[in-house]
């Protein structure tokens, strides 16, 4: 079994209930269990134009799926929650990104792990560090070093966790 960390984000529709449903859907994937989830954050949207704030959190899964199988399953959960891939970095009902897959470094046409932009995204680093403060990245860098150089501007800890539901 592999520990995988997944970033969840939503800034369209009923974000709280979408995220809750996505957590439950990940727990129901084949050979996969939702082990833990971070507190919830509100974050200023990174992307074009004026967009609603996002809700973000990070989940830890234990999975027997390969990284590529996991990616396909997460894409199908996104699709089931109304995700349409249209505008680049536009608003989205549900975004599920594989941040880490065990200690693997993966670079294929479909998937790059660790997630290539996680080092600069406070809405990923802060919840990930709530879940796994002592994590060391596959490159050997402690997560806390990245977090220490990443501003928390535009990020607000809401102080609650979203329950997996429905
Ligand atoms: N911005 C924020 N704040 N949170 C996200 O989850 C998020 N996801 C994205 C882009 C469009 C880059 N912006 C985001 O995919």
C-alpha cells in the first residue's frame, strides 16, 4: 500500500458539499482508503480575472492503485462532480491533484509527481503540513523548508474539517 496525498479545491457551486462528496468518493475507490484529511482553508484564487475564493484541503489516501490508475479514478470523480475542462486556470467545481505518491518521482505525459507547482502554492503547503508536518519530499527536502518560504497571503484557516458525506 502507498500513501498518496491529494489536493482538493473548489470555487464553483456548493464547494463544501462537493468537497465532502469527493472525500467519500475517494474512500470508496477500489483498493483505497481515506486515512486522514486536513483542516479546511479559504484561499484567494490563483488564475485569470475575478474569481470566487477557493475552499482547499489535502487528503491522505492509502492505495493499492498505481499512480496512473489513481489519476484516472480521480479524473472520473471530478467528472462526476460537474468538472468541465474549459478555461485554463478558470473557476472549477472540483479539482483533485495528486501531490505525492509515496516517495515516487513520476514524469510522464499525463502525470508529474510531486506536483510541479506545489512548492509555491500556500493553499497546498499549509494543509499538507497540517497533515504531515515531518514529511520529507522525494528530492530530500523537508516539507517545512518549502512551507517556511511560502507566504500565507490570501490564505485563511477556517478551523474546521469537512466530513466525508453522501
Ligand atoms: N487557486 C486557489 N486558491 N486554489 C486552488 O485550488 C486553485 N486551483 C487551481 C488554480 C486555477 C490554479 N487556482 C487555484 O487549479
